[in-house]
C-alpha cells in the first residue's frame, strides 16, 4: 500500500509564493514518476508539473517560469515552488505517483487547497 500526502496549501495574495510538499511512503512500491496536478471548480484535473525518476521534468506552459518542481535525495518527497501566483492558479493541488511508464498515475494524495486572492 502506498500513501501520498500533500501539504503546504493556503491563501496567498496575487504575486505571492507558496511551496507545496508531497511525501510518498509505504512498502513494496517503486516510483517511475511523480507529479503535481490541479483541479479548479468546474474544470477537469490538469497537469501542472511532473518529474521522472531520471529527473526529466514536464511543466505546463501556463506555469512555466513561475513554478518549479523538485524532489529530495530520497526521491520520495516532491516539492512545487509556486511564485508570482495568479488568481487563476486557485485550485486543489494533487500529488500523484506512477510506478511504470505506460500506466496512469495510480496513487494520489487527498489534495491541498491553494487560493490566490486579495
């Protein structure tokens, strides 16, 4: 069983910054990639940023240059540094994990709310 737990969301003013964290734990699991996704009210979940076990990143164009995805040396803790936040970045942010390249993200956290508002 794999547990994925996000933290770090909150309320921030436009132009501000937040850092999200995600910790994966459990027994007998492997990581091919981890990533951040978000879902705003009335919209589908969308990719924000992902990173493979080899360090290859994929960043959504809408956040490129403002958001940075990193991980710790154990490669089981993921971070999302979000700078220059905009109201349209308001969403529930989810951390996901996939164990192999050809399968979908199959482990998800409970989500953390990010609200950008003055």
